[in-house]
């Protein structure tokens, strides 16, 4: 099974692209992993993670 690594930065554009990629991966039946290491602010990282785990 293919696993995609989706890198997310602190911009809203990156978050929207990550949502798009998550939905594409789920539709195709692929696994995905989120790379949130580029986000330095812990509160912002938590907010983005909550937003992305809904999908």
C-alpha cells in the first residue's frame, strides 16, 4: 500500500492543499502521514492538527 507524506507549513494555503491531498488519498485508498515539523508555534500546530484530523 502506498503511503503519502503531506508536509504542512504555517500558511493557510498549505493547510488547504493538505486537506485536498488527504481527501484524494482517502478516495484512492492510500495511507497518508502528516509532517508538521515546519510549524514552530505549538498552539498553531495544535489548531492545524485538529482541523486536519476531521477528514
